């Protein structure tokens, strides 16, 4: 995404959280897994490791 490549991790997190919300509304498990992975990735790159782990755990749940 543009936000990721410009290292604007807070905006990327905001965007992907909206993406996850839309995926949940559509009951799209692949979209939820992808979105939570990207949120976790951006939290990690922003240095927020606790939040990163939280979202990566969600990713694992959606990936099953």
C-alpha cells in the first residue's frame, strides 16, 4: 500500500482496520486474515510489538 511504502504506519493501520471491518461484514475470512496480518505488520514496523502480536494472533484464528 501507499501508506506502507511511505512508512506512514499509523495511516496504514487505520486503513487496514477499515478493511478488516468490511471483511467481517461480508464474512470474508481470507480478507479478515489478510487485513489483520497487515495491521500486525504495520504495528511491528511502528515499534508497537504488543499490538503487533495481538493482531497476528487474530490472523492465526482467521487462517484456520
